[in-house]
C-alpha cells in the first residue's frame, strides 16, 4: 500500500494564518529608517514650522507674536494674490492640456514607422537639456524683438509678452515647448508596452487607424495619461523660472504666478504672510490633485 501526499502550493506557506509571521529583517530597517528620518527632518518638520509661523508676525528673524488668522485675512483681501491665483490656475490647466495632447500625438508619430526615428526623437528632446531660464531668455528675445520685425498684426506685432491681455498665451507656448519631451517619453513608454497583437486583432475586426487609436490605444494608455496629467498640473502650478525669464511677472502683474508671489513676500521680510500664502497654496494643490484623479477615474470608467 502506497501513500500519496498532495503537495501544498508554495503560496499557502506564506498566507496560512496559523503560521507565525516573519519579522522584517534588519536590512529592511536599515533601508527604511534613514530616508524616513531625512524626509521628516527636511520636509515634515519644516512644513509644521511653517504652519505655526503662518499664525504669527514672524519676519524671518528675531522674536514674534501670535496674531491668529490675521495673515490669512490679509491674504484673501489682497487683490494681487487673487490675480496670481487666477493666472496660475488658468495657466496650469491650459498648459497641461496643450502639453498632453501634443505629446500624445508626437509619441504616436514617433512610434510609427517613420524614416530616421532617432533623429526626430533627438530633435524633439532638445528642450530637456536646456535650462528653463535659457529657454525663457531665448524666447523673450524671439517674441519681443525678432517676430515683431516680420509680423505687424495684433499682439505679435507689438510683442505678445508686453501685451497685458495676451502675455499669458506666450508663457503657455514657451512652457509647453519646454515640457513636451518629458511627457513624450512617458507616452512612448506606454506605447511600447502595447503588443502588436492588439492592433492585429483590431485589424481582423475591421478597425480603421482612427478606430484603433480611439478604442485600443487610448484605453491602454490611460495609466500613462493619469501620470502625465497629475505630474504636469502639479509642476505647472509651481511655475517660476520660465515666467521670471519671460516676463518677470508683468506686464502690470498679469503673469505673476503663486510661486513668484510667495517668493516676493519672503524676500521682503514678510515671512509669516508668505508662509500663510504657501499653506493655502499647499491645500489648494492637494484638492486640485484629488479632483483631477477623481475626474480621470470617472472618465476611465465611462470609456
């Protein structure tokens, strides 16, 4: 008589609740604790200090007193702060849309069968190796001096960056040009993860190129769209260097971003007021990110 034993799957050893749990190894703590300590010292603790200073009259040095919500009240009554928030929100939303739509189209073109694909990729990725200030100064000369010599129509003829009503479009254009390569790389990574058998199956079902893009490419790229839109909106809400190089916040404060407004108050020794503005901006960024994630998930379910 022979006894046969049924082999138990390997994963049941790990998931059986009757078995004792393995404690994390010492290496686990060695790898985890130093980054956690550094994150707490340089991110969490300064944020807590800033939240405390926002309720004081601290000037960045010396003694200070608690004044309650006076800084927040003054901030909401300041028309310049309201202007910077309106501009930053409009600029960030429009730039995120422009960059993602353009980057997706470029990624699809670069991923298709074209001649000299590496050459085109190199050309499109040039902005990645340039500093934001260098890009801004070059485009500032181009938009304010070079183009008006050849185009005399409308705001382009007088320099779009000097026009109070149209300067923000110039800022969007330059920022989008500088931000395209990063988004294109992410979309190219997403396209490379889609197997050719997916499109072959679509062709067998009679799907045309536009239909393949609508019903195959876009749904499969949804995670990469989420990454690009979330990172893009967050980055453009913190816009600073390109705007400094292009307009310096002008004309008449029309392109002053929230980051520029905060830095300006900190440089003028109005430290607590600037920190209060930064705290409101921090909360607003979190709320916008959560709303953006919810909207993207809702659109993903509908599609």
